[in-house]
C-alpha cells in the first residue's frame, strides 16, 4: 500500500478557528448593543427637536407685533395676518390662525406649555412628556 501524506486540519488549528469565530461574534454583539443604545437615546432625546423649534419659532416671531398674551396662548400680527401659538389639547405646540382655524404642529411630545410676560419680553416654559423642561425667551420691539 502506498501511504499518501494528506494535509489535515489539526486540533490546534480547529481551536484557533473557533477562538477567532467566537471573538468576532462577541465584537459584533458588542457593537450591535452600542448602536441600538445610541439609536434608542437619539429617538428619546428631545434636544435636537428643541433646537429646531427655537430656530423656527424665533423666525416666526421676527418682525411681528404682540397683540395679546394669556397663560397658554400667544397672539401676534404679522403682515396683516393674526396668528396664535400655544399648546393644543393634544401633546403638541401649534401655530394657528387667531380664531383657531388651521394648524401647524411645531413641537410634539409636550406635557405642558405656558407663557409669561415682563414688559415686552415673553417667556415660554415647556415641559416634555419625558420630564425635560425648557424655556424660550423672546423680546418684542418696543413699538409693538
């Protein structure tokens, strides 16, 4: 009989391969957990929505005249159009006509929102559903 020398997969090579596979799987599992926790944090975080809201609300109030303010609504006039801003009965902060027709949600996930006024300075205090509290301050022109 002829003895052929065949290359075989030794036990040591098998153990090294299993170690590499186990290491790769554990690294992949760790990265997946980190990515999912970051996605969860970003979906629950209201900071980016708040910054966008502040920028949008400030541009909406620019060049307007303050008409009236109660605890829950801010009434302004802009280019002959009367507008109102405030929290709706739902959980969003809206822009509407002064008579309440039409609406444009500006910020969602709101638990409470109320306005206060000191001279020509209007302050909006907002509490989100997750307990985060934010304040927005805007100074209207003196001629308002």
